[in-house]
C-alpha cells in the first residue's frame, strides 16, 4: 500500500503504530528521533509521516519545517504534549491531523485511509469528517424535522448540510 515513516522517541508508541499500520498492509519505517526522521526523509520517498512533538535532536515542528521546504508530504502529529498554541503552529505547517496519545486506532486508520485516497490537500477538521460520516449514515432515513426560529437562525446552514437535496418545506407562522 503506502510507505509511512513513524518518528517518535517512544519505543512503545512506534511499535504500536507500526503494528497497526503493517497489519493494514503499509510499508513502515521507524525513526527514534528528529535527526533520524530527517535522514530517512532524505534517503527514501514516503507517502506519509507520523510525527511526535517532543523528540531528541529535532522536534516535530523542526522536522516538519524542513520537510515543508521541499515538499507537501502529508504529516500527522501523534503526541501527548500538543497545546492550542502548538496546534496553531502545526496547522500553519499544513498537518493533516493532530492526535493526542494514546491515539484512537480507528480514527487514525480512517484519517490515513482518507489521506492516501486523495485527501492529502484536505484541510477539514476531524470533527467535520466525523460530522460528514454521521450525515451520510442518516441521510436516506425518512424523517420529519421541526425547527423553531427565523430565517437568520444560526443552525440554518447545518440543516442544509443534513437534508442536502431532500425535499424541504418551509412553513412560516
């Protein structure tokens, strides 16, 4: 399937992620720190990189800044120390996702599948993706929805996303 680099100084985290990804058929390489991650990225071509934030010799942002000088390689951050400020910095570096440790393996798997299926340029948040999946699940159920409010209600756009092209009838009282 895909060639994925896992860069994390935690042996346990690298091992768990490696097992998860190899079981899905991916070719996985590992780096124990930021310097080793950069060396791997120079020597080989990868489809995706999973980065920890706090690593010896080069942190996640340092590695990603060097990567961004040459490519838009999809990157996912898996770390236990990502603050709102760091999240902002990572978003500016165009990461595909930021996950806290321990990472939910199903969410990570779904995100990786989405990226590898062509969603690499996608900037939707994980919440948006989850919302879209839920909408797709219930879209074809026949239902009646009654809302009270006016034409300027803040949930109008949400309702439009939910009902899509389903028949709609607006009743004004």
